[in-house]
C-alpha cells in the first residue's frame, strides 16, 4: 500500500513537471509573438502605441517647438500649477531608458500652453509619445502640438477719409511718416468703419510692437497722430 502511494505521487510529480514545462513553452511562444509581454509591459501602455498623430519632422539645424495643451485647447488653457505638474511627471521619465535621453534647449509657458524647445528629432518623438501616457493630475487629458507663437493683433484707428485707400496704401503712408516703422511683416485681417474713423485689424511682429511702444502707440498718419491698440498678444 505504501509502495502504491509512492508510485501515485511519482506520477503526479511527473504530470506536474510536464505541465510546468508546457506552460513555460507556451509562455515563451507567446512572448516571442508579443515582445511586450516578455518585457512585462503591455503595448497598450507603451507611449508610441497610444500616439494619435505622428510627430512632426524637424528641419536640420533648427530647434523645434512642441507644446503640451489640453485636448480642448484653446477653450481650456494650461495654468502655471499644471505646467509644473507636467514638467515633474516628464522629469521622472528622463534617464529611465537606455541610451541618450531627450535634449531640450528651453521650456516656457505661452498663451495657455507649456512649450518645449527640442534640439533633435529623437526629443520630439520622445515628448510626442509620452504626452499620451502621463497623468500629472486626475482626469488630465493632454495632447502635443507643433507650436508657433500666436500673432499679435492690433487695431489701427485711421481717419475716416482714408476709407478710399487700400490697406497697402495706408501702410505705405504709415512707413513714410514714421521711418522707424516697417509694415513688411504685417498681415491685414479686416477693416470696419466706426463713428471715430476706420478701424484696420493687423497681425504684426514683435519688433513692430516695440517700435509702436516707443511712439506711445500714437504714430503719425495723414494729418494727425492716430491710436493703435493691442487686441491680443
């Protein structure tokens, strides 16, 4: 009876060993079919698999600006507190992987976004992928986007009698009477007659803003000084 029990135990041990070997072999085949399982990380959780859009390609020799914003930007804008939380979360991921980490030349807040100046394509790709996997606060829904500084919008109050002139002709007179002003980078958007005169809306560059500021936003135009207002900066 004792011998029979031992024989039964041997059979169970052999069966258990065979099942362990088969399970191990099956797991090995699954790992080879899905490398992410072998590493203990599901591809669903990896950054690149969750990227909704392809990262932009950099031009050689130039830094590329990538912004992190809320999914419903610009309706919802990143606050200073949120930008700090985003930076802290990304910092935890730098140096975790092998090889050279991402390289940034600067990071700053601008117009409701946190902007990263990337020095190479690898950094753009790294940032683009990680945005979709970080959770700097509960319920955070963030997305990356190629960043260009929004234009500065101004209103130029021209005299009413200038409504017969084109925006280009008005700009020519503005430059002629104010040699320090250059309107070459200005982009005309629209115009509207008001009780005070002719309002012209332009998108202008930073240098022009500084020049207008030095003139107290009252350049010469026609037969008087006119008012210039910044609508959006």
